[in-house]
C-alpha cells in the first residue's frame, strides 16, 4: 500500500499552558479548573514487528476541537500516557520513527464529558507515497471589480511526482468522499465498545469517479514535475474575473463530460490549449447534479489506481456501488483503501463541528480552510532539505495534512496584472 508517513509536531499554546497537563506542569490545588479536570488514560498499541524496540517515552498529542488547545503527554514504560484535560471533543494522535520507518496512530472526536476515560491508540506502519496532492484550490474568489458576487467555477488540483523516478498518470482515478462537507452528519462512521471511531472498510466516493486516459505511458511526470487538473472549466477565468485563474494552458487536464454534466457555467467547452486526450474519462456518475461538485469549504480528495481489476469492471458490480444511508437516490463507489495513492482532508476553519472522513492510514489530520471566495488555497509545504539534496522540488509527506499543508492567501496559479495576468 502506498500510504504516507506521519510525524507529530507537538505545539503548546498559551492557553494550553494555563490548562496544562501532568507531563508539563503540576496543577496546583487552587487551580480554577480543578473541579472540571479529567484524566485521559491512553494505552499505546504497536505492531508485533517492533515489539521490544519501542522507546520508553512516546509523545501523544490531544487537540481540543472546540477551543484549539493542544496538550502533549509522554507514555511510561508500560506504554500508557495520562493527560489531564477539560471537557471537550479531542483529536488524539501520535507517531514514532524506528529504523527510518514511520508508525502513525490517530483517533478522532474523542469526547471528555464529566468523567475520566480510557482510550486505546493503535499504531500502523506508514509507507511514503510517490505521487502527492500538491495543492487544492476549491474556495473560489471574488467577482470584483467586474461585478459584485462570488465565483467558484475555477477549482483545480495540482499533483506532484515526489519520487526519484518517472511516474505515469495513465489510469489514475480521482474522487471526493461522502459526505461532501466536514460539518455534515457522517453516516459512514461508528464507535466500538471502547469509544474508538470505526471506519468502513472502503472509501465512499460520491457523485462521480474520473480517470486519466492513456495506454500506460502516455502521461509521464518526471521527478519534481507537476500536473494541473481543472475540476470545472479549463478556460481562462481571469479574462472575465481578474481575481480568478487561467486554466486554459498546454498540458493541463480537465474533468469534462458534456453528456452527463451539461451545466455550461461550471463545465464550459475546454479552451483551445486543452487537447481532447487530456479530458478525463467519466467512469461512473452516481449523483443527480448537472455539474461535478466538490465542496467549497471542506472537501476530502483522493487519488488512486485500481489493482487486480479494471475500474470499469469494479464499479459494474452492484456490491461496489451502494446507496448513501438515508438517501433515496445518491450512491457511492466503495473504493478499497489499499488502492489509495494519496488523500487529503480539509476542515471548515470557521466551525468546531468537523468530523474526519479519511481513516488515519491515509490522512491522520486535516488542513483548515478559514476563508472562502477570497482566492485562498491549500498548499503542501516544501521539504527544503531534501529539495536541496536532490535538485528538484520535494514536498513534505508526513501523512498528516495538519502539518503538511497550509492555507495560502493566493492560489499558486493566480497571476497579478504586473505578472502577466488579466489587465
């Protein structure tokens, strides 16, 4: 499986220091939070292959989803970490590096409500990916100064070859997960008897599944090279709205199928620079919309390739395309997690009601998008040390979007007038 690495970078804010925890500061008897403090006992579980090699102290981070506070504790010789926290909803995560191999553990929406509790945290081995999601621009921009209003027909993703060998995009599939937004009720999650989140054994790809064409070696990406894919219109949007993007460029790709997605506002005929072979193939449509939708505020996006079968054969089987629980028409394609090459989760930064959709194997965290219709984008950070050593751009890959990505003030493809953009 081509799952990615994860490294936890523990941070302590000023608020955390005030609340603190047993591993950082002893709480005094006159602490104002004393009557509302509870202990979280976290038992760490490691794969058998590293039994006996795990260090006596492993750091565990608890992130308060409601307040943004971060708490860090270290495990003891028995693999138990105890954290003193206040009531709230938490994301618990940890990582470990042994012999240059990374192991990752994460648990989402762990609730502390008026009493102490225990939690088991299970570590999984993470393998670095070759093809990565470099940037996801979905939040839209302003129509100003042309007219009032917002614009969202210029969404795109950039893929990046992060390996030292040629990567072929041929037969690569893309999709977004159900539910569309991180703040929506998630019918695919459950809890076990210990309160741990239980994910489905598949990824619920909603509305449509797209695939790059080619004969196996038609679309090569050299080490450090990028591929731009327009989700909507592969046209020069900046010619209409200066705050938008020019997506009509040679070698760009586009999701385009006029028969099943006839809405020309979102899916205009691709520009003259976009060759027909760079129109992604629509493998299956499962929704009712007349335009391909991806969340403006908080999508989950994955790239994958079918293994042991063709993607057409896979979706032709009724057991692999099922209804969304509680929905009368909408369906999802049940993609095996082991097919995933890369995935990223985006949370709505204006809400405290975000819920994970991607299992920790694929993304242990999420990047927060805090502004919409302002041209902001989610961009992966550069690994400066490896980039300098290898001579081509190498991106951060820790299997945790919280640390790998950042929200930028401008999409990287945007160009100001003085840089050759719309005048």
